[in-house]
């Protein structure tokens, strides 16, 4: 089978776009030439190229098809035009119903021809996030000027070019040449296939595989650091980015002037990473080392001494800028930054950051009181949590928000718990990030996320499909992780209601403490409209319930990702919506253990059987059966035994659920197994006597209701 090699060679491609571009090239090629593919294409990418290698079939034969032509009796001109369009003669037509039909046989298309037709179309339709045009009147758009197209099939060039019907200034044609390293091996060289392509590039100082370049960077800087008793601060994102910037990675170490070592390590790391793509190093005790790692794209004759010296000069300038902001910010107190937040818009419908600070201060105090934390400290931390947004350092490096607030709080003598809460209130930022654990920090972090959720839900800016522009799913998952990992017993619905009441109603420049009472939340209450100036518990309850549904759904998503029984959580939440997540999860764990036991599995099957019978009979009778069976109509010993067991179990289950003794509630429910099995074995539900049938269906409704008091067992997967 013929082997195809395609390379699109251009000026430097932004590192963040390279991997996606390689995926898009593979996808687009499969869409247009999928019938030719024998196996999955192999892709490679780097600073100046994206490439694809694939094994193809020699040709493909298309399926025959029929084309319907003019009606029988249509003018000859119409019939002749149809035949010319399809290159056919009259004797190829046949009559079907009221129309002429042309049977077109399948065609055999050679791989070379199909590729030659497909690649120009792929290039012109390539979905770069950003692209540019060049060459005067060029109609060609690419991420950077496209220089070469290498396309060979079994060593022979697949001929095509990018010319269109108009002169677009681009006569770029396919060929068999590519280029090596721009500095160390300039000039073009010819290739016949992937093997000599990869080997030729390596000979010319280009490592084709991005994963190999990343390994060279990671291992190279680690070895240099270890030689000096240091280690590299892990940063896989930076490794991947630098691997997209260099073709021939050469790790080097530089020195940081001692005069900058009193800067916070986060400031030095961020300055080096964001501005220069340098790697930070640390000592064995975790403190910042006066060294940094960089990756050159050239093996210099002097071993990189000049490159290191130049980068050290650049870093001195960058760190001098950072020192300027560090010194300037510390001349002010955090409180002095707060007035600036009154002019910083949080969201057009939700007011300014200054409004948000007031809400967070109030909400953090309420949460702290519920958690047994220090309310005054939580309120103080919430008041200062956003202050560093107005600082010079965070203005230069937004990544440091919260981090700088902690340093500035400590510098002005704030309680260490306040400072730590300022630093931690954004966490967790992702799945691998730790959650805050100190009570004051927990209160402020929860206030930040619950205020965010309440506000955007109040103005109907909730996530839709895959879109979540305000990161509300991440905020909900953050709430869930903080509550779960700290084992908190927190009534979330109450806190959400308090968050709702704290929102200003931003209509122009006015504000009201009852924001949302006369806006989108009315939808949750069936269009109910409140009287002006009053709070309505029913309205707030509906709002909190809607948000708890959203949080519960995020909890199910997290459990599903963890491989846990998310269906059991759905069943428990469906039976008794609970705003205490840890109580909900403990109850779900008890239900899970029960349904995975032999008794539970049998009882679950009985519940399904009862529910199916009731569904069929209720549809037939046109009404639902209540649970009020009549004792004098219990004729069979088995139905009497089931009724007695149900009453005993229902009473025990209710008491155990109130006491949060979920294991005992499961034990009580397990006592139903034997009488339920006996009932279905011996008793005919649809008895010929109408009164007995109705009574037995009510008994099954009582069984369903007793079990559903623990969990909605219809939602548990088989």
C-alpha cells in the first residue's frame, strides 16, 4: 500500500495552536480521504511545521447511484441539458414512473488524484483560531505565511498548487522538499517518505516529535539543576509551551542577582514564566534559588555563555519592574485600594467589585457563624480579599491575585488567618488544586463562590450546553469539594438565600437590597410577581431550590468522573432533596451498600415489579392508587404479613432517618424482603374481585412509598 507524507511548512506557528492544528489536519484529511485510509494517520508538529503520515489504499471505487432527470415528455432541450451535465447518452436512460432516470456506475479513483484534489481544499478551509493574509492581493489565509507544501506518495510528488481561478498572488505548489533548522542547517533538502524525512530533520537539528522535545527539556533542566543541588518547580504547561517554541532544545542555567531574592517567590516565578518562559528553581528546603533555567533553540559554539548572559540582562530588567510594583504597593494599605474597586465593573448586571466586596463581607460573616469560625476575622478577610485587584502588581500579573493580597495583609499586620484566607479564597482553581481548610479561609472561599453562583443565576446567566463563560460549574464544584473534603455540615440552601438577599439590583446607577425579587427569579415561581419593597420566602426558597439542583447535578458529575455510584445520589436526592451535602452522601453510601447486598438487590427488583404493576394499572384505571389500604380486605396470610411488616418498617425508617442513622434505616428496610417475596409468590394482585384488586394495589403503593421515603429507587440503575 502506498505511503503518504504531507508537511505544511510556514513561519513560526504559535505554540498554543500547534497540537490542535495537527489534530485538525488529521480530522480534515480523514473527512475527505477516509475511504483511502488504512489505519490511523500519524501527525507531528513543531514551531514551523505540521505534518501527517498515512498508509493509503491504492484506489477507491465509489458506489453507483441514480440521478433523476426530467419528466417523461419534457422538452428535448431539458433532456439534452441533463445528459450534458452528467456526460451521458440517451441510451443510458431508463423510465421510472413519470421520470427519466440515469444509472451512473461507480468510479474508481486513484489515491494520487484524490489526495491532489483534497489537500488544497483542506488548506484553504483550515480552522486556525487566528490567521493572516500576505502577498498583496492574496486570497490565501494561514496562521503565518505558508512557505512550502511537501506532499509525496510512495516517494513521488503528488502535484497540485493553491492557485484559484483568479490570480491570488499564491502560486505555491506541492513538492518533495522541506527545511531543517533555520540557523544551524539552513536550506532545503528532498525526502521520499517519513523515515528519511524524520532522519533528515534530526541530521539538520530538528526534533520532529513534540513529546520528545518536551522530554529533552524536562530532563535537561532537571539534570542541570540537580548538578547544583537544586530542583525545578514543576510546570508541565510551560514545558509544553517551550517545546512548541524550539526545534532543537538546549537547556541552560542562568543566575538571578542577589538583590532580587527578597521578592516573593511567586512574583519571581510569574515574572520569569509570563514574560520570558523561564523555569524557576528551588533549594532542597523549598525556598527560591538564585538560579533560573531557560531553553535555547541553538547549540552555541561558546556553550551558551552569550545566550545566558543576554537572558540574565533581560531578567534583571523584568525583576526591576516587579520590584517597582512591589515597593509601590506596600506604601499603601490594602484598605486604601478598596475605593478603586467602586469603578471596576464586576458584571454589567451585577454592579462593581466594590458592591461585591460589601456582599462578600456580609456573606462570609454569616457562613463563619454557621461553621463556628471567627465571624469578625471572616468579614475582615472578605473585605480585603479583592483589594489587591487594584494593586500595581496584580494589574501587571493578574495570575497573582490573592497571592499578593496575602503578602500585603501580612505587611500591614493583619491576623495571619485573615492573610491566609485572602490567598486561599479563590481555591480550588482546578481538579488538582487543594481546598482551603482553615475555618476563616473556608468561610471566605465559600462566600466568594456562592455569591458568584447566586448573582449569575439571578440574572439568568447560567451555563448552557458546553458554554460556561462565567465558570459557574467550576464554582459549584469548588463548593462541593470544600464542603466534602472538610466534612462540613452546612445548610447550603440557607446560605444561598442569604447570598440572594445580598445582591444589589443594578439598573443604571441605582441599587436595591432586594435584587432579583422582581426579575428572572419569578420564572422559578411560575411567573409570580412580588410586591415592591418586600422579601418573599417562597420566592427565595424557589431560587435556592433551583441552585441546589444545579449543585446536586455537579455533584453527580463529579461522582461519575470518580467512578462512584452517581445514580444512588440521584435516587437519594430525588426522595429527599438535601442541602447538607455530607449528610446526603452518607445517606447515599448507606443506600449503595444496601442495594449492592443480596437482600437489597432482591428488594430493588421487588420495587421495580411493584412500580411496573402500579404504572400499568394506574394507566388502565385512569388514576393513581393511594397508600390507604383497608385491613379488613387483607384476605391472604401473605398480604397480612406484608402489611404488618410495612407498618413496622415505615415507623422505624422514619425515626432512623430523623436521627440520621441511615444504616439502621437500611436494616429496617431489609426486613421487608421475606414478606415481599412471599406476597409476590402467593398473592394474585389483579384479583377478579374489584375490591380485593384495589386494596392489593394500594398495598403495593404503600410498599413503593415506604421504600421511596429512603430513596427514589426507580432512579437506581440495574
